[in-house]
């Protein structure tokens, strides 16, 4: 997960489209979704 974000960041870096805060927000959303999914099972 983190690795793919870093790769995405590298890929978009030359275009200055790497929004670190947005990536962190997406990571936390996915992490929370994963945790809630695990907790329900």
C-alpha cells in the first residue's frame, strides 16, 4: 500500500501532481475500512 503510493508519487513528481496530504487521507480511509472489515469478522 505504502509502496504503491511512493511509486505513484515518483511517477507524478515531474508534473507536480503528487499531493501528499491527499495520499495520506486515502491511506487512512483504506486503513479504517480494512480495520472495520476485520472487526466485523
